[in-house]
C-alpha cells in the first residue's frame, strides 16, 4: 500500500510536479514531455505521479490551466489600465497570447502533436482552460460596467474564436513569416468585433 500523504504534503508535491513540468514542457514540447523525466527532476517516485494525475494529458492540461490562471490573475490586478479601451485590451489579449504560444516550444509542433493533444483532451468532461478564460472575461465585463460601459458579449463566440486561433497558430509554419503576424492580427480584430461591443454610457448633463 502506498504512503498516505497529508494535505500539506500533497500540496507541496503537486506544486513541485507542476513547476518541474512547466520547465520541461517549455523545453521539449507536448509530444516529448516524459513522466519519467518529470518525476526524476522533481525528486518524486514515478508511481507517485499517478496519485495526482490519471495520465500525461491530464497533467499537461493542468499545467496549461495553471499558466492561464496566473496570467489572468495578473491582468485582473491591472484592470484599471483597460478602462479607456476594452476592445483594444481584448484584441491585444488574443494577439499576444497567440504569438506567445506560436514561439513557445511547448506548442510549436509542426508534426500535429499540439492538435492531437487538443483532440484528446476535448473528450474530457470539463473545459478547464475555457472555463478559466470565461471566469476572467466575466469579471472584466463586470468591471467595465462599473466604469460606465454598456457591454454586449457573446462569450461562447469568443471562446470558439480562441479555439480557431489555436488551430491557426498551431499551424503557423504553413504561412509565410512575412505575413503571419498581419494575418493573425486581422483575425483577432475581426473576431473581437464580431462577438464583443463596449459602448460608453452617456453622462447626464
């Protein structure tokens, strides 16, 4: 029988696995990340990995969700900077996230490993990354409304546009480098304008 971990030990081990996994994922990409390497570098028995995760895909998805949560938390802390231009903020979010992932070794797999991964995890019961983005968007919309905006937003439309963006930049190697950034920027602007509107309420005289 395996060792029973205390809650504190479980939290510490999970955090160690996550931080080690993020470093390895950035270096090797989704295709070549190895449970053996993760547990070895984290100083944890390989069998202990399965105390926390059913398989490698579940682990990688947790790493991605963690990164999204950390980024959106920082963006929300700096929400005052978005007051003058919510539309521009969302366009930049789409654009910068996509360009970051395009250059990130973890996702830059021109053999289709990234899309294969997304196809596999789409069978999971819960879209944890999509839910994280939707929670963030909901908080930002509430903030903008408090700042005097009328907001029209199709959240599911934006979420699906994000999926389409993922397909685009996962296959960016098929598009000339001289044109990709302009094409992707135009895509981001078009999707935000299709699914999001922010209008300033008129001030009373």
